[in-house]
């Protein structure tokens, strides 16, 4: 044990007598001896070295992970949202840093996550939160010195450091050499394979540990393969924390789970991922995959963090029918900054809300004109407001991005437009608020390819029958992005649709699957059409 004595003394009052000096020295030594026992017992460390309020403490599954990590060394944990994964990771970083520091050995703890914000807004603040609850007398050293030892995104002690590293910096992960190593992968589902590989080499020997934690996503990527126990990753052990465990531990309320089952549908990918902690693919027939919505949520969080909202452009208005809510989607530039739900569907009240927004911000309203909405459009026009009527069942000449597929009605065209704006292959930067209802709405509708080369997106009534609710927030957002003419996409040749852009952190095989799906659509187009077509003065050759 090698705590610098000088600094221990610096925080305690000087002993007033020889007896005091001896007693203090004795206590410091006792703390050191007992603290050494935590080296392989993160569970005891967490129970005994943090201050816990009455009735508080780690949950059974958190303790289970803490017990297993020293033995199993590589542990991947998946489970529902808010089960306490990031807290667990923070405890492990603090345990590792303090025990290895106390051993006087050379150590490093690299923390990474699929998005930087996860480190800067969640994991590192969580590390700070728990270091404030450390019982320093148990540890036998003075508290971390803020700004010198403990910084926003790092902890630098005499023998080693813990730090944050971006998940696309495999080189920094690989370069983390020390005989005692800890890797933490938070929100691990989208960490690129190269980063995992970089850590793998270092984990082969020594006092090395890896903890990967995440709510699951699509069944793809390294985090998924580890949970699948794919050959080659058998050094990892896995733990699935179930919804029942989270409810029993009081970390998730049964009401939350019930409400989400109703809102999302128990078979939806979003319920499987976030409530059950299971991998699930977005519905093959779904218009918008969950992963695209999550990427748009990340962009929203980044805008919110930076406070950089563009100018207000329009408000999409889905007027409630038959007891549904009315939802207003306020769009700034390429982002829906805010959703405003109202329990009313009365012409005057809705007109009042929309007019108020247009009065304050300018811009225009895109109002669903069926039913009560017709009155809203009329009243807004009377007041001289900029308003566009959106009639979902109306005919449209709009085409999809390829210029080849049409739509059975305007609703289908508008939902497809949003799909294309969210598709990472198209390079748009649409941002959407992380709102559970909106996520459920956007991932709910199915689509079919009708025989006449037209795409049909499931109707509002069909969805209501299937899900028992209507997709009001989704429709308001779809309308906010609806423009009669296709947005000014960069000109492209048909061959370019097949190029598979890889999303950050995406498995190349997944991109390949996407490419194949596109290819299928193209094939359908090809079956019906000539080899060469001219669109907008450019000739496209189908190969
Ligand atoms: N066992 C626990 N006791 C007290 N607070 C906890 C415990 N586990 C987690 N928390 C707190 O609950 C909140 C959510 O936990 P977090 O770890 O962020 O969940 P997740 O990462 O699974 O979404 C955080 O504020 C965290 O500090
Ligand atoms: Mg977390």
C-alpha cells in the first residue's frame, strides 16, 4: 500500500498529542489493510465504501455483476432502459482506480461509448456523483482533488488514470497500455467493431477487465454477437437483466412498463429493446426503422445541448378526432424542436394555439384538413395566416427519391418523405425529440408495394385497429416535413442508390442488408420499366 502520507496529513487536523498521533497512524494502517481486501471484491467495495441512504443500495442484479466481473473478466450486460447500468459502470471505474492505485501498480481505465454525449453527460457525471459519496476514511486516502486529479472526463492519480475516449478512436483504445486495465463500453450496441478489436488484444493477459453495457438495439453488431455467444467471443460472459428484475428492484415502475406496452405494442422493436432489454429488429415492413429515429434523437440532443436551433419554419398540426389528442410539431430548420400535445380538438381552441405560434414566430402551418381540421384551416386563412391544408387521402404525383415509385395517396408520400429524410444513406440531418410516444408512432406504420408501382403506407384507421391508438405525434411530424415538391435532393444516378452508406458504428453486414433491400425495390422497378429512362433531363441506366 502506498498512499502518500503527506497528503493524508494535509486534510486531517494536526494531532494534539503523541497518543493522537499513534491512534491516527494506527487507524490509517487499519484502513489500508482492510482496503486491500477490495481488490477482487467490487461488490463489497460498493456496499461498504459508498454512503448509502436508509433503504438504498445496489440492486440484486447490480451486485451479481459486481461479483462476477473479477472472475469472468469480460462481461456484457443488456437490459431495460434506466436499470442502473451507467451507475454500475461508474462504481466499477471508481473501484478499479482506487484499488489499483492502492496496490501501487500501473493502471488505466478507458471509458468509451457509441456517442460522446453518453460519456460527457452521463457516465462521467455519474462517476463524479459516486465519488462524492465515497467514505474516504474506509479508503485511507484524502478525497480526490477536483481540477487536479478529478477532471470532467478523467481521473488522474499517481499510478494511473481513467479517461474518456471516443468510440471511433480505436487507436487510443489500443494505445492504452498498462499491466492493470479496465475497459468500459457504455451504450455498447453501436460501438464499431474496430474499437472492440482494439480492446481485445490488450485483454488477452494480465489484470484486465471489460464491461460492456447497453439497452439492446437491432440484432446486429458486436454487442449482439457477444450475447448470441457467437464463436470467437466465448471469452465474454453475458447477463440479461429482465424487466421483472428491474420492477422487483424498484428501478422501473410497473406503470411505466404497462403504459409503454400499450403505447408501443408488446411486439414492437422499441418495446422489446427498451422495456424488455431484448434485441429486436424493426419490422421488415416498417416505414421507419427504430435505429434511424434514435440517430435523429441524438442529433436533437446535440442541438439542445448547443442551443443551436435554426429559424422556425413551420408547425405540423394533427387535429384530434374521436377523442385523440391534437398534436403540434414545431419545426426549426431541419429539426422538430418541440411537440405540443393538447387534449382538445375544438376548432376555435386549436386555431388559437396555432395562430399564437405563427404570430410569435412567423412561418407557416401544415394542418390535417380532414374533419375538425377543415375549420381550423378556414379560420387561419380568414386571419390571414400562412396555412397549407394537408389532405392525407388526396391523390399526389409525388415520387420517391429514385423518381420511379409513386404513392397511393398523400399520406403515403408524406410518410415516405420522412423515411427518406431519416435514411442515413441520404445524408440529411433531421433531428427529432426523444419522445417515447413519437418514437412509437414513427416506428408503427407498415408499408406495401402496390402492383401499379405505388407505395401504400398503412392508414391511420388500420393502425388504430392494430395498435389500439392513433399515431398523432408521428402524423404531426410527418406533416411538418411535407412539401408538395420533392426537397432539393442532390442529383443522383440510380446506381448510387445501391451504394451502401455505413452508419457510424454500423456493422458492414447490416449496410449490405440495406443494400439488398434497395436492390429488391429496384428490381421491382426494373421488371416493369425500360432499361433507360430520362428523368429531369438526365438519363438513368439500370444495370
Ligand atoms: N442501486 C442504485 N441506488 C441508487 N441510485 C441508483 C442505483 N442504480 C442507479 N441509480 C441511479 O439511477 C439513475 C439511473 O441510473 P442509470 O445508471 O443512469 O441507468 P441506465 O444507465 O441503465 O439507463 C442514476 O441517477 C443513477 O445514479
Ligand atoms: Mg445509461
